[in-house]
């Protein structure tokens, strides 16, 4: 019997009001994450990756037009919770997030030790002394010396600030940590160091991760599964080995062909064209205008189709390989 998912998302939608119309940032997304599993969400800028993360943690802007779907965290129906119950029982206690741009996520006039302790004091009601003990332990886990507790963010390097923000997400020992571009703007050695920290925490603590990135090479270091987003939808969700070596969707195939590799005989090939706007996405398959394999049926919007165990692809080319996958959850 398959293990019950830690997180199960069905037909999640997050649409924004704009002056030009309704932007369908997250448009019918379904997936799941198991305990001690790392799901990497790949995609070009503007495809809805960050909006998906904000929807799961309910960090919503004022111009939300619609926000609906089913989100189950274990046995908890997250979407049925009111804002106060969600803040108390889920946000930063069971699910935490590492935002983009670590320096912007830190208060420049508050010492980093106090900032990392804040989730424990606000959400768990811990005393200052007890929270400090947990912060010291969490700093050790992410590779930050306790001397840094009394420093301000501007006194730290970019890599150290990123570790502090990671500690802020881990300090409450959540079941799931969402990381939005955690290694962007960092040098290659620092990126590798951060990824090693994440792999060690996953191995030692059993924490699940959802890593949002556009960096295929970095994501391959930690991925158990990969979800590829395009124009607000997930077009392929697969185990990492299958995605990186035998991608099923034409967009996935073209993405992997665009990545430089060691011992590669052919030159990396760019993906022609631009993604469609989310305000008025095209009817039918949203990748059709850029797809070299498009055919007449692409004028209809494809449903996620099962092509393997926990492997779904939103493409009519696979309509004969297993049929619709029970609502699209992968």
C-alpha cells in the first residue's frame, strides 16, 4: 500500500486582478509530496512557481481574484481553516518558507538571532531563553557559528544570510519547507554548500522540501521528483531519474536539451519563442505555439495523462499510454 502523502494538492487555482484583466498565475495545479521527499518545481520566469508557493503558505496579495482548490496536509483540510487557525496550526509550524532574496527577508535593524527566534516566540509562545537554545542548535545544523547570533544582517555575507533565512524556516522543525530560489545570486561554491546543508537535513531529520527554481543543474542535486510548470500549469510531474533522463513532455525534452552537459556531443539548443501571457492564455495546449510536435488535437486543452507510476504529463501525444490520471494528481 502506497504511503499517504504529506501534502496533497488538487486543482489549485490562484488568479489575480490586474488592470489588463485576470492573470491565471496558478491554474488547476495538482501534485503531492510524501514525507522525506524533495519535489523540485522547475519553470521559466513568470510561469507561476512563486505564486504556487505563496498559495500554499497563504501569503496572498490584495488583488486576489480567486483562490480555491483542495490542499490536504496529512489529515488536515488546509483550505477549510480560517486565517487565524491557519496561522496558528500550519503557517511556520508545519509548513515554512525560505523567500527569494535573503537580505530582503531580514530586518536590517534587528540582530539575526532574534529574528530566527521570532517564529518560536510568535507561533509557539516559547520563552526567550528556550527559543535561544533552539536557535543555537539550528544555527549549528545550517553551519552558522553561534557568534553570529548578535550580528546584524548587513554584517553577514550573502551565503551566511541565506543560511540564517534557512535557519528561520527550520527552527520550528516543520514537516515541509518551501524554498523559493534559495541559491539565486550566490556563487557556485556557496550554492553547493547550501545544497549540501539541505541534503543533510533531509537525511537526518526527514524533512520534506519543495524547491522552486529555474536552475536544472542545481535542482538535480536534491530532487526525488520534478514538476515542470508552464503558463500556470504543471505540464509534467515525474520521478527525478525519469524526468532528467527520459522526459515525456516536448517542453521537458527541449528544456533538457538546452542544458549544457559534460561529454555532450551536440551543442545545447535554445527553446524558441516566448511563454504566453497569463492574462489571456491561448486555448488548447499552452505550449503548442512553441512545440515542434504540435498537431490538430493540440487545439483542445489536454488533461494530465498517466504515463507511469506517479508520472503524469499534460500532452495529447501520450493520450494512448494510460489515459487520464484521476484528476491529474501525480
